[in-house]
C-alpha cells in the first residue's frame, strides 16, 4: 500500500505537469501558427473580420482551451476506461451485478448525450458574446479620446455595459443548462452504487454469492461510477472546447495568398502594371490601369479621396492580388516571388504609424532585427530623431506605449523613417507621410525623408504641392482609372483634376484671417 500510494503521488505529479505543459504548449504553438497564417492573408480579410474576433480567439478562446482542454480529455478518457474495466470485472465475478452496471452506464450515456446537446446550444452564444465584448472593449479604449471630445461617454458606456451583460447572461445560461443534468448524472451514479451494494448483500444472504465476491462487489460499488461521474462533468466542457477549436480552425482555413514563389533577386527595380483591375467584393476599385515606374525615379500619385491611390500601392507590394492583369517587378510577375523576397524590395512609411510597445531601439531594429546599436543610432541620426530620443529619460531604451501613444505624430513618423532607413530597401512607398505633421516637425521630417529616399525608387501618395511638383511623373487617379499622367508643367497646361488640385491648394495656402 505504501509503495502504491507513493507511486500514485509520483505519477500524478508528472501527469499534471504533462497536462499543463501539453495545454499551454499547444495553445502557444497555435497562437504562433495563427500569427504566421495572418501574415499571408489578403488585406480584405482584415476589412471583413473585426479585431475583436481575432483578439478573442487568440487570447480568451485559446487561454480557456489551454487551461481545461487536456484536463477534460484526460478525465473523460480515464473515467470511461476505468468504468469499462471495472464493469468488465463485475461481469467476470457475477453476471447479474455486471448487468446492473451496464444498464446504469447506458442510462448515464443517454442523460449525458442530452446534457451535451443542451451545452452545445448555448456554447455558440457564449463564444459570440465573448468576441463581441472583446471587440467593444478594444473600440472603447482605442476611441477614448474621441469619446471624451464629443462627450458621448454615456452612449459608449451603455454599449460596453450591454456587451458585458450579454456575456454575463451567456455564461450563466451555459452554466444553468449543464448543472441540472450534471446533477441528474451524479444522482444516477450514486443510486446505482447503492443498488449494486444492496443487490450484492441480497445475493449473499440468499446464498447465491460467496462472501468474498460480495465484499468485492461492495468495494466496486463505490468505485465503478466515481470516474464515470467525473467524466460526465467534463464531457459538457468538451463542447465548449470544440467550439473554440472550430474558431481557431476557421482562421487557419482562410485561404492564404500564394506566396510560395521563388527567392528572386531582380536585376532592376522597374515596376510595370499591365491592364490591372481589382474589385473588393462587388465594388470595382481599380479599373484597367497600365503604368510604368522606372528604377530610381519618383512617382507621385494624386487624386480625389477614394479614387484608388492607396490600393494601387497595395497591389504593387502585393498586399492584395489583382483580379485581372499583372504587376511585375524587374520583369517578373510579383506572384513569382516568395513573399519574403518580394518584401525585401519595399519599405513603407504610412500616414498612421504603428510602434510596438517596446524600446525605441527595438522599434527601429524592426527593419533589421540583427542590427547593432551603432547601426540603430546611425539610422536615427539620418532620420533626424536622435536628438529627441536622447532627451527621453532612458534614451534608446525608453519603452513607448502601445501604438507609440507616448510620442507625438512627428516623432513617430521619424522613428518609422529610421526603421525604413535601417531596412534600406530599394523601393520606398510613402502614403501621406507628411499629411498631419505639425510645422515644428515638418523641417526635420522633410530632411529625414530626403535621407531615406536618396538613390531610391519613390512612390508617393501626397496632397501637398511641394512634395509632388518635382516628381519624375505625376499620376492622377480618379474612380480607379488613370485620368492624367505627366510632369507638373505638362499637367498644369491641361484643364483637369490636377490643375484644379493645384489651384485649390494655392488658395488654401494664401487664405488668412482678415
């Protein structure tokens, strides 16, 4: 008995550790797998799918799965196997007692099946409520400045409270749908033990069962349904776990772009769009566009909002795949490139910069993770952000808030430029990079962009006249088509969108309060 007790303690210790490691390691691997999978999905997926959904699946759903999945599976398997072995032993000792145990098991399975169906009905609502709550909380936090600015705290708080109430109601409903039936299962198991004990004593007293068999059956009456009882409780949890696994698999089942091309090093960086069309769902965004962008030239893309400017740059960098036509880099279709070898040719500076909640040095290193601190500082100096970084409490080791919330717009822009300088890609895409910069930062930002773009192929989306007038070519996009193309002086000699654009900008600049 001492050996068995110690042995059980040792085995249980390793068993529990393996359960914990199995659950956490599996979920860790799935999070990484989802992250890698998301890298190669078309950008349209992120337009259709809320951040709350992805966040909920990768955090709450996988967290719950990691905590209970291995425990539930082991308890169900252990309970089923233990009960089956003991019931088989009862059959060997006495067929009558074996029949009672089998009958009880069958009744238990019928009740358990009904319990699982009840839980399955509410499991979907529980998970949907969880997704909605995460999404509303993220929206509330990200938009808190606008909520305060427009004094709509009460309205947004009501929305948040409603989602929390829905989540609470869904959790309570899930519990109430399972608890009564689980209670019935427990009652059946306990009563069955009493019946087996009573029957064994009766058979002994009537002389149809030996005393040793009677004692054995009495012991088994306490053991046979104990494990089955635990298994019944955890089978209900398996339905919730199954719903969570389905959500993970739904994300992983989304068709990736075909990125398994060749690792190509192009001979030149000439870009060519040939009769390119692109539609988002049923709405045409780009319509039969043909465009040449020569290596080490500057191309400015201008036009009304919603005309397709950003979409063209996204198609060039293959954030989306064209619906028809093709995009080539160095004479090769961008689809021929592996994703990583294609991205090695591009650096991006967007209007809205995202910085990770990490040190400034690591945010700059994002362009080249293995870079030394000397390289980081050199890139920061070229981006004209070294001085303000050194004025921070911990210099380059200062941790910025999520999204770069602790820095100004101009400071974030310059760090993004330092990141791009660090990558040193031959093609630079600037998407409204200076649109919202304050005058104090504009000079430094302009100098930083000049350092970034020297001897590079530049594709810029811009609304400021001085950033486009010296471009090698200006492309005017309206309603998904190229309506004008040429140099500044050529387009100014034509009546059209560009001339109106320049005239409007000049009036806006000269406007003053009387």
